[in-house]
């Protein structure tokens, strides 16, 4: 069913929100593009190749730029932001409004999922535990299934499909259309649920790290910045729910807030996904070197994160290696290599393994002041 138009006549609203939509969208697009470029620079600074999460975020950025282009056409040619009665005076504008809205729906379904998959791939790389692996894989499959379902609905929302933008065809008895506003509500609710689950995945793992409470809060805060995207998604849900409840008496005006929330949602999600990777950039700008900021851990602890199978193999010829979280609790990982035997002692047992055979869990290994590191010839400390 098409959006219902309330017959109650209200004074014409000659205001136009379109220019504000375009300016705000392009400013946010520029900021997000710069952030993604800094992410790629961070990879270059640390001599690390782009990973799956990086390629997914780049794909998401391009797809959402395409979405914004369609939104621009919705504003310029379709009259979004103006009174629907003024827009309807030009039949071609009504056609353009819903035709480009349809194209925007297609691109949004892809960009929304790509950013989630990028975040989940990042989780798998830095939190290689069974719990995170299962949850991330499940959420990834749900996101992909959501995209497929949304695209099927997009293509079948009207039969024939062209009746979605040629509104007069919806008056024919042979034409079948779903309630587009109800579809937007269901779309937004399901998206909010997946967004919330994605946000909370890393919190439990961060709390397991053997670091101070303040540093845990700092790391959690970086991840929870993606909650701004969840807030935008929730805003769209509430706005579309209000449209469904009260009727769409002025679609081109009422859809401004949900449209803006959709633009903000994905761009902010991209920024939130990039922030944990920008520590090398911060160090480069502040200390003139990406690894200059207090590289060594504190005197009484060494904290290791992740398993070796998920790291780029560095110094393989020299033996083993591990990844160390810096003394500031920052999230960038720094590789260390060496040819040595690692001895880990406790009151009950002692373990001695070659360094390149160790699998280090997320919870980390803490070696206190009584630790002993040695190679085959002499003690190191």
C-alpha cells in the first residue's frame, strides 16, 4: 500500500529543507572520507597490509557515497524537503522523488551491512576467542540475510515495480503494493537490534584484559562511539513509526528526518569503526613516529592480546613473536620478535615452550616481577 495522504487541508508550507540536507550530507561525507583515508595511512605507517575489515569499510564508504548521490537527486529533482502539494504540481517531480528513493533503498541496504561486516571482521582480528568468533559469525550471517531480505522486498514492494514511482498505477485493481512506511518501520527495528548487538560484542572481552579500570573504560569508550550510529538508527525508527501512526499527509516534508538519520547512521558508523585503528596516526602527529609513545609496558606487567594465527608473520626466520598492548592502554598492537625460550612459572607448574609455538589468549599473560626470560646462553632479565 502507498503512503496515505490525509485530506485535511493545511496552509501551504513554502519552506525548503532541501539545501540543508545537501550541505549537511556532503560535510559529513567529507569528514568520513578523511577519516577512512587516515585509517589507510595508519596501515601504511605500521607497514601492515590492508585487511578484510579495511576493504569492507572502503566498499561501504563508496556505497554510501552513492546513497548520498541518490538522496541529492531526491532533493533536487524529487522535491524532498518541500511541501508535497507543491511538489505534486509537477508530475515528473513526484516520479523522480520515488524513483530515486527506490535507488537509495537499494544502496542503503548494502552500505548498512558492509559497515557491520567490517566491524565484525575487526573484532575477529583483535579478539580471536571462541565467544567472539561465534557471536561475530552469527551477527555477520544475520546481517547478510537481512540484506538479502531487504533487497527482495525492495524489488517486490510493488507489482509491477514501476508502480512505486508511477503513483497513478496504484489505483489499478491489478496493482499490488506494500505499505512502504510499515516496511521502513520493520526495516529500522531489525537494523537497531543488530546494531545494538554489534556494539556490545567487544565490551566483555575488553573487561577481561589485565589493565587498569581507567584504561578499560577508555578502550570501551572507543568501541561504544559506534553507539551514535545506533542512536541515529533509533531516531529513524521513531520517526517512521510516527509517520505510520499519524499517516503520511505530507511525505516529502515528513521524510526529511528519517532520511537525514539514515545518512548520519552509516557515516558515523564508519567513523566509529575507524577510530580504534588511528592510534599510529595520533602517534605520528604527536611524536613524529607511529611507535614512539611509551612502547614498553609498565615495569610490573606484560599484556599480550590475540593469537598468532591472526597476525602478520614478522621475523619468522628469527623465531617467535607476540603482540604487546602499549603502556598507555592504546589499542594499536606492536609486534615484537625474538629467538628465545619463554618460561612461565607458577606455584603449581612450570611451562617451557618455544616462542613461536605459543597461542596467546585474549585475557593475556601477566608476568610479574619474579619473571625470568632467557635464551639458550644467558638470562635476559
